[in-house]
C-alpha cells in the first residue's frame, strides 16, 4: 500500500513537471513569434524597404545582433525543455515497467 502511494506521488510530481514544461514551451513559442515579427520589420528597415528613416544603420545592426542572440538563447532553452520532457517520458515508462515487474513477481510460484 505504501509503495502504491509512493508511486502515485511520483506520478503526480512528473505530471506537474510535465505541465510546467508544456507551459514554458508555449510561452517560448509566443516569444519566438514576437521576435520573428520584430526581426522581419527590422530586416526591412535595414534593406531600406521601410519608411522608418529615424534610426541609423549602426543602431539597427546592433538591434539585429541582439535579436539573433535572443533567438539563439530561446532555441537553446527550447532544446533543454524538450530534453526534460523526454526525460519525464522515460521516467514514466520506467515506472510503468517497474509496476508490471512487481505485479509479475507477486504472482505465486505455481502460476508462473
């Protein structure tokens, strides 16, 4: 009985962690979309396709490089979150296999 409770608690912990990872991935996707929109606008300004003659080229290039750095940072973070999600799936799979093994071991000797 205690073992079942511990298993349930571990499952709940994994579930909460998986939900948190999913939320973070969704937020990350929104930030990436916003950066993409800003990047397109900035690229147009750099090419001279936009009416915005307010900024100088040096400032726009600086913003462009900052944008690229931010995008790379988000991509690394996304990779980390996906690894965590995969780890959670593997832990869940391991837990199910251990439970099956315990059930098989609980069967009496004659039935085996």
